[in-house]
C-alpha cells in the first residue's frame, strides 16, 4: 500500500485539527462568559467590575476565535482543501429537510 501524503492532505489534516481546537476554545469561552455573567448579576459579594471585565474579555475571545475560524475556512475553500464528502453529506441532509 502506498501511504504517501500530498501537501493538500497534510494541510487538510492541519485544518481539521484547527477546527477541533477552535470548537474546544469556543466552548471554554462560552462557559467562561456564562460564569462571569452569573457572577455579575447573581452573586452580590463578587466585584462587579472584575466580572464585567472578564465577560468583556470573553466576548473579545469570541470575536477573535470566530475570525480565525473564518480565515481557516476561507483558506480551505479557496484552495479546495475542505472535506468534500462531509460537505456533500450536509448538503444532502439539508435537501432532505425540504423535499420538492
């Protein structure tokens, strides 16, 4: 068997790892944001300014992560490196939701 990988295969693998890392970071940012919003509104003994700052940093983190995610997707779509079988499966599922 020939196990040689092309540059496109390696870049596709890196992009898939970046997508997985960004999903985990986004989940962490959401949990952090919710935690500090709860601290800001519910807990009376916490410093509201500190909780507001952390919530603001979480929103900035959302923006940065979504921007990186968008850039990765732009690059993968521009160079045709995305997983076309996954995209076809998603398109088929969406088309099955709205039969003609």
